[in-house]
C-alpha cells in the first residue's frame, strides 16, 4: 500500500527572484512528487524544489485562526 504524503513545491523563473511556494501536492513518494511537480510547473522555471511535509522542522508556523491549527514546532 502506497502512503500518500504532502510535498511543498517551490520554484522561480529567475535566480534574482526568491523561491515561491507554488502548491502543496499529495504524492505517493519522491519520484511521483517530482513527476507531478515537473508536469505542472516545469515550463518557464529555472529552479523547482520539493520539500516533504514530513521532513520540515517548523520553528514557527502561524496559520489562519479559522483553521484552529497554530503550530509552534513541538
């Protein structure tokens, strides 16, 4: 059974620009996430990166209060 995990997708069109988060996608592994991200966002970008949500070490993360999900890294 494949475990689906969330991946943050970051990209930029010029090196002078900062990386921007393009989407949060769900995929059944790194290879699938790479393929989906490249299909959706590869054209026109010079850099495309993925960060699996499971690997993020949040120091501080404030979300909309309506979500009721404020994370402080613990």
